[in-house]
C-alpha cells in the first residue's frame, strides 16, 4: 500500500499539465433566439442568419449578455445545430476600429465528456473496486507520459518508433506493476507483452519501407505538411501499430501468465514442457477473440473511409483500391497488431514455463 501511495505522489509531482488560456475562445450559454434575419447580400450557400442572445460565462466579461449572429447554410453538413440553453464555445476578434465581434464556434462538449468519464470511473470502481482504481491510476500515468514525453519528443524530431517502444515498455511495467507487483507473474507478463509488441513494430517498419509508404495517410496530414517540420512522418505508422496493439497484447500476455501461475500453484510437480503446452492451449482460445477485437477496432476507427471505398467500388478496380495509402495503412495496422498477439502467446508461455519451473 505504501508503494502504491508513493507512485501516486510521484505521478502528481513529476507530471503537471499546463493549461494555456486561449483568450480568443470563451465559454458561453445561449439564452434565447432574438430574431431570424435574411442575408443582406445574395449568397447562394447562405440560407438565413439567426440572432441569439448569449451570456459570457468566463473571463473578465463574465455575466455580460451579447448578441451573436449565427449563419444557417443550405448544406446541412456545414451547420452546427444549436438551440436555446446550449453551452457554446465563443470566438471573438477585435477589428481595426477596436470593436469586438463574437461568433459561435461550436457546442461546448466538455460537460458531456465529464459525465461520460464519471460513468466510466463509477462502473470501474463498482466492478473492480481497488484494483479498478489502480488500473485507472495506471491509465492516467500512461496518458500523462504520452503527453509529456512521447508527443514532445516526436515534435522535436526524435524517432517515433523508438519513443513508442519506450511508451510501450513504460505502459506494460506501470500497469502490470500496479496490478500484480514485480513478482514472477508480473515479470512474465511484461516480457511476453513487450516481445509481441516489438515483433509487431518490426514487421510494420519492414513493410512500410517495402511498400514505399509516405505516412501522409489523410488529406489533413497533407494540408498540415508545412507544420510537421522535423517529424518523421513515415515512422508514425509503425509507432501507431506499436501503441495500438499494446493493450491487446498486454491482455493476452497477462491472461496466460496468470493462468499458468495458477496451474503451477495447484500442481507443483507439473513439468516445464507440459506447462508450456498448457499455455499454448490457453492462448489458442484467447487468440480468436482478441484478433477480432483488434481488427474490428481498426475497422471501427476507419469506418467512414470504408464506407467511401464501398460507395466507389464500381468506379475503382481492386488494383486501385488496394493501393490507396489510407487502405494499406489500416490493413498493415490490423495484420501487424494481430501478429503481435500471435507472437505474444508462445513467448509468454515459454517464459512462464522457464521462470515458473525454477525453484
């Protein structure tokens, strides 16, 4: 318990999130719709202009009520659906004459995120109790580590693959340590998960180079190419594979390590070879569901891309579709991550049989 408290204190002393105040963005709340105006000029895309009274909810102008023009476009995809009582994000600018102009930039979704996070935390605590609390601490530590170490390192020009390996090792050590401690079971799970992730990363790196991928997967990446500077964009694909597969691989390694530890505890005389084969049989039952989980997760994250490809399947032959970089990268991530899971099974089973058989 003392070690756990020490880890928590170290977390808050080492990591600190600096919240930078963005003065041009403020939170506000829509009070009511004052008027509906027609555009002064004939603009084909613009349908009408709604005039809302909005109260500013933060900053030196907190409590002030302002009138904000909100354009409604004929194309529904361009509209933000706002209504009276909504919390909104206000953007303001000052013109050359010193007059302030306010706009509704978006719906303020922070409270909804907070509610959803609260539901998540509550369910974890109800079902897993203190272990669930430790799991959330581990998750928070990993997120902070990514925010304070991984992302700044990539921007400074360091290798994303190397940094992702460090993050994967950190995540496995912290998570498994908080769950089980540095006992034999924890060490086996760490080695097994790290081995599977390294293989997945190495495979992705190899095929990224053999397939001549650039890393500019989306149009957003191309649009912001000038901002990427020293970032090794191509290596971001392999880094994504390593981080994306880490959770699933760790789950498999921990399950096998825990199951074999129980077998050894129940039967001290079990032979190393039999312990290994037991791990392989346990792993074969886990593999099917975990591979489905990983591949379906990647399909879900690129669902719109899949829909666009399906809608244009008659316009493009398979030889063209299977050479779109966005499609190739998703296939690469899914297959390399799944191979990482497969490799984690024999690695974990072998390490467990080796370590558990020692006196």
